[in-house]
């Protein structure tokens, strides 16, 4: 079981992201609590969004108003718990985190090769208009996972999965895989400028975009359309070398674990093969386009 608290400032953005997934049939409405309507999913999305905007008007000074959590059971966990138990555990999680009285919506996503859930709510207390205390949220989430695994006797072994380098909407362990990509690109001396570095990232359907005062990392469909939820660049331990000044002010461990060293060395040859393949594919596409233009010109002359 993995629970992730996403750093999303805007409740509206997180809400619309999940609503769009439903419209694209990559997600379904799953659960709701403390809303004005008994079944808010019978109404349109403007009505649902109003649940949050009405609350957040009371405290416009708070910047990070959004609570956005992803609840990620493994395949085995999901089969063991089922939808009914997961609804109950999500309610317990929200109560445990201090948001049990807040209105929230839960979306069931199926755009990966496993089922996972997104919870959207507001950090502004619906009764007082004050921001709900969010101290040690990540530690609270980890403690909740341990209790949940004990309650239902879930397998708590972390499964090692090989990171991939060509990204799509169905990739697992996306953050880990992106860090591996950054690590390997950082080792290439031929990448001497930010512009060149970004061109190589695009070969893997990855882009770094400006967002507010910082940057976000997005996975695209290869044509610029974002297909995965953006991740703040500051959240990566391994960052692109031309953006490393944005690292969080946290001291990195002096020694990298042996396990991390081994995994990266094992991946090096795979990465180089993938990189060469992507470059070759790009060259072939450009050559095909060039030939097509030449043929078109010849036809026009005739």
C-alpha cells in the first residue's frame, strides 16, 4: 500500500484533473463525504466544485488550499480489500489526517495497469474558515499505512520494479523512473546546454515546464499533451543538472547505498540502448519527412 500527498496549491486544478479523467473514461466516481447533496455525482462538476469554492472564500490569504491524496493499493491489496473496504479505509484515513468533517470526493482511476484512487478536498476548515493544521502529514500517512496493513494482514514488502525510460500513461513508479532518467542524462558529457538537455528529455516523452516560481516535470504523449499528473521538480532527489539549484534545502546523504549503486549500474546499459534507439527513431522520422517533402515538390513540378 502506498499513500501519496500531492503538493497541489489549487483545489480547482486537482478537482478538474480528476473530473477530466472521468470524462476521458480513465476514472469513475467512487465515493464522497460531507457534501450538501446526498449524491453529488448526480449533478454537474460546477456544482461539485462549488463545495470547495464556497469554503475557500472564507480564507483567501492561504496559498495552498488543496488536499490531494492518492491511495495506491497493490494488485494483491485491492483483491483482498475490495471496493467496500477501501471506501471505509479512505474515510478512516481522512479522519486520521484531520479532514474527517471536510467535504471530499474520491475518484477511482484505471489509467495505469492497476487500480488506484484520488481524494480531493480543501485544507480550509468548513466551520472555522481557518487552515487545518498539516504538520507531519507524511509521517501520519506512513503510520496509517502500517496500521492498515496490520488490520487487514496485507503484504508490506516493497516490490522492486525496474524503472523504464520511455514514459506513457501506464508507467508505474513514475518518480523513481524519472530520477533514473535524470541520473543517466546527467552523466552524458555531450549535453552541454539546457536546450540540448531538454531535447533529449523529449525523446522520452518528458518535459520540464515553468510553473509559478519553480518548475514541474510532465509526461506527455509525444505531441505535447500532458498524460500524467505533474510533479514539482523540487520533489526529486536526483534532478536535471541544469536545474539543480532548485533542490530542496535538505542535506543529501554523503554515501549512496550499495543497492542504489548496483541498480543504477545495471540500468546504464539499458538506458544507453534506449537512448540510441530513440535518437535513431527521431532521425528516421526526420528522414521520412524530408523524403515526403521532396516527393511533394516533384509532384508539383509535374
